[in-house]
């Protein structure tokens, strides 16, 4: 190879390297968002808010850097509403924001008036058509509220940068929010029912009868007192008119509703009682001397015979009071009035048991002249709330006979009613043994108010020396009939 040819190759290589070194690198698009608080840091920390404060405000600067040449938007969303670690939420109206007009240079700020920070994505800012970089300021406020519930409240919101007509991912920046609500000079009280309404309702159509009593969902009242108050307080309940009554003037038997208390770990809670105690002011709870925070649940539980009250709709009003010993302050911290309704469906029913088994079954066993008379019993329950007199009718299909047609003489198969339990004097019932007659015969007549009754019917069988051995039987039934 000649020297001249070698030199050409060298020059070519140098030239190629020179050209490659001057090819520019591909530029990467800039599209991001950042936030800083005017007081420093990235989170919104409001510190402690006293009930007497006017308002706490924090100002935040939002910066968008973009060279994509396309418009963009900035949204805001409350992704975790402010609440205490125990789950007590802050009233959404207390945490609000607005955009500081004039703080931007190019785009459009949306919020001109103070609005709550929503859990939905709300548009805050729209850029100009070419999507130039910009910055703007947002102001967030926490406003005190009368009776605010003290505690540490935490939450999180997001600022979301979204491109318009550009294939780019949105940018999300999360901002933690914190505020400490201080207690006021008086306790904050919450009184709420388990149903969420201002009504305490027991409807017998919703109840199920068991051997142990009634099964159902009982109305409850939950009371929360947030302190410390610095002095003791008490909780009472009282029926506004002293009774719960039907439209036709009947008063409900308040002994048939138990009042049960739960909670009250910081003070002294009342012993189980009945609603009758609420005819006057009934003490439910007494706090400790410091008036510490506490929670109380009141349950109103009907007794088994609750449904046997005279049928109808009973109404009343129950008032709950929270009172304190604060000096120079009205003793009443809170008062809530609840409508009470007991809806008693009509009942007129009979149940018969033989040897603790439901149904009619008389079993005398082996009876003969030497053994003497033998007895067997049926137990009858009449449940009624109709308020009308009634009779119990015994139905006998035939005399006591065996398979060959031999009969037990009427005077040897007798019955009577005994051990009668009822709330009123019966009009009549068979108190001495009488022959068991065929057909339908009245064995018990209630008093004029038709009160429910529990009684036993005893049957006695006697065999004579000349009686023929065999298996004797008949059919016996009962019905209850309104007079």
C-alpha cells in the first residue's frame, strides 16, 4: 500500500468520527408538578384550633413545569377525609379552600370563593392553549365549630396534573393534612339512636316468640360525652307526659320494657331498671369529678308478655338530658327528645301442652279397680290482647270406648279446671269434677277485659270391679272463642 492511499483512509476515519460527535441527542419532554407550603414543608399542618379561634389558614404554592406544547389541567381530590384514629370524622364544611386570584400568570384559576375540599376530583386550574409552565397559590382553611369534638385529625388530599390531547401519564402529588381540635370550656355531647332517626320503635310483628322470651332487634340510644369538662355531669331520661298511651286512652304497662345500660367506664352507670322509672327523671349515669369523656349505650328490651298488651299503637316522647355542675353556666349541656312507638299487633291464640309437649295427649296408663282412680292433665295458655271476653271450649268426639264398643260410664270419666292464673277474676270455670260430656262444652269464661290466662285441666278415670279390660280412648280438643 502506498503512503498516499493510507493517508486517505486516515482522513476518512477522522471525518466520520467528527460527524458522529456532532449529532444532537433526543430531548426528553418535561411534565411535572410540585407543591410547597408557604410556612415550609410539603404537608398542611394547621396545628391546634381552639373553639374561640376565628380560622386557621395555610397557603400552598403549586408549580407546573411543562414543555409538551399541549394544554393541561390540575385537579384536586380529598382521598382520605380528615378523621381521628378512632374514626371520628371532621365535619367536611370545616376544611375548605380557595385559589388566590392573581397568583398565576398564564392559565385560569377556577375557585374564586371558599369551597369544601371534595372527595371527587375538582378542577382547580386550566393552562393556556400552548401549555406553558405556570405556578399559582391555593389557600386552605380550618374553621372551628361550636361543640367541636376534640382530637387529632389526619387526612390526605391529592393534586393531579392531567395533559389534554397528549399521550402522557398524569402526575399525582399527595399532601398530608393534620389539625388538632381543642376542647372548649364545656363538654360536647352526641346523642343518637341505633336506627339513625329520632324514634324508638318496637313493632311486635317483627318479633319472634321462643321459650326463653322474645327475639328481635331492640332500639338503642348511644350517648358520647367529650371532655374533660372539669366538673362532674349526669345523664337522665324522662317521659315527657309520664306515660306512653294509645289513641283510645290506654296507658302501656311500662314494667314490660327493661332499660339496660352499657359502657360508662369512667363514671358510675345505673343498674338495670324498667321504663316505669322514667315517669320521673331517671338517673342513667354519673361522671367522675373531672367530667371525663365517656360513652353510654341504653337498650330498651321488651319482656315476653310485652306483645300481650292491649292491641294498638302506643306513642310517647322520651327526653334525654346531660347536665353538669359548672358554675355560672346553665346546667343543661344537651337535651334530645325522641318519639317512642310501641305497635302491638292483635293476638288471639291458644296453646295446649301435655307433659311439657305441645299437643293434647291424655295417658292414664294401666287402670283397674285395685289401683284406684288415675289422673292426667293438659296445660292451656290463652294469649290475647283483644280486650274482649272469651271462652275456652272443650270438644269431645265420643265416650271412652274400647274396640268392642264397651263404654266407660260418664260418672267414671270426669274433669275439672284448676290452677288458674290470670290478671282478672274469671266469670266462671269448672272448679269441681264433672263428667266429660260429648260435643262442645264451655269449661272457662274470662273476665270482662279478656285477660290472658294460664290454667290446667285435670281428667280422672275410675274403673269398677265389673269393668271389662281393654284399651279405651276418645278424642279431646280445645278452642278459644270471643264472646
